[in-house]
C-alpha cells in the first residue's frame, strides 16, 4: 500500500519557515515527505534537509519521494526527541528551521494492521515505532482501572472515562482484549445511547488516548520544544502543526514561556530573575486550514499551526 498522506497546511507551514536556498532544515516528523518535498524544492545546492521519523514505513516512502533531491536530503530513523543527538551525529550544530506535523498519517490510520483505527478489525497495536515493546493491548490489558481512567480522561478528554475504564476491566477478566473492534464495542457500550451520536465515533477519544499513551506523544512534545528552540540559528523558526487541544496547549504555553520567561512578581519595577527571552511568537493566533482544504481533506479540520522565531 502506498504511504498516502495529504500534507496539512502545506504552503502555510513551509512559507512560515522562510526557506533560504543555502539553509539547513529539520523535519522532525517526516511521514510521507510531503512538507519535506516542498522544502527541498526551495533549496539550492548548498541547502540541506534532515528528515526524522520513527516509522519504518514512513522512512521508506519518504526516501523514495525525496530521491530526486539526492545529497540535499539525510533521513534518520529516530524520534524527534533525539533531534540534538541526530544533528550532532551529522556534524550539524544549528538549523535555520525546524518543523513538526504531529498528526497520525492517513497511511497509519488506513493500514488496518497498525491498529490505529476503530473502524477496522486488527490487532491492538498503535505503535508508531514497531521496535518498541509497549502496545495498546498491553495498556488495555495491563493497566489498573485507575490508570486506564487517568489515560482516557486526560488524553482523550472523554467525559465517560470512568465508565469506560470500569467496563474494560470487567470485560478483560473474561478474556484479554486482542483486537481493535473488541475494544471499540466495549467503549460504545459504556457510553449512554443518547450521547453516542455526538462528536463522531464513540471510540474516537479512547483510541486517541491510548495512542498518545503508547507513543508518549505529549511527554515527548513537552520535553522537546525548548531543546528545538535551542537548536535554531539566530532568527531561525520552529513551526508546529497540532491536531488536538492537548498538543496545542503545550505548544502555546512553551512558546509563550520562551518568549517571556521572566518569573519576577508583576509589581517589580525591573526584572531581577535574569531570564532572557529566547525569541518571539510569530503566530498570535494559530493558522488554521481554509474551507477549501477542509473540503478536500476532512481530517485536517482540527489542525493548528504555531510558529516561533529564535532571537536574532
């Protein structure tokens, strides 16, 4: 199957990087290479793109797609939380631009055996990096009821989290969960009938929560933003596309704190904490897809792009 994925906010993201022909750019979530292809198209002979992804299928697909750019492209199988080490191994100290597209690719959703979808029956997997051992089945069958409740409530923002966790624990005592549809059925049965019609598929939020837990998505994002800002050259930009409020909140908060890190009480006449601004937030409001893009790609509805520029 082709690694199909429509790049969300493609031109808005690449334009936000202000690509210089001789610049060095890092794609921390390479996916099928859609954004990377557009960046590479704007690079001259002295430019370089480093693509990082933990998914072997993505690496293969992007390698094929970016082949015409030859030596300008370096692709590394890793997680973007290791970006500093990846760049160091390539002998690169700083980049002109870094970007992340945090969405799960359409390929990952549509390849049933990856276990991301609640619409297809498949093993409960959900690993972005299939080298890691923890799967969604391990979480569903191994976490305590209170741990499951926390994951589904916090990462899925699911108001029936308590009931869903209780039902999962009760059902798994009869037989451990093995497939996506088994779990989707339990989730559906845990939500009152009249609420099921609201906000898409009833299992959507629970599956999102499990995916975030399995791949440590929010933890990695929270920990990596300051590091990525530190890897930018003066005036370089970090552009991040998020797909749900939890990610967006982290990006918004970290950007704001890097712009204004002062912790002095507001009534102090001058700053004495000595914490210096690391740059400025370019997007006071996030950039969102237009009606035309949403019409073409329903999955991009919730996308938000935020951009930070390192101090000159």
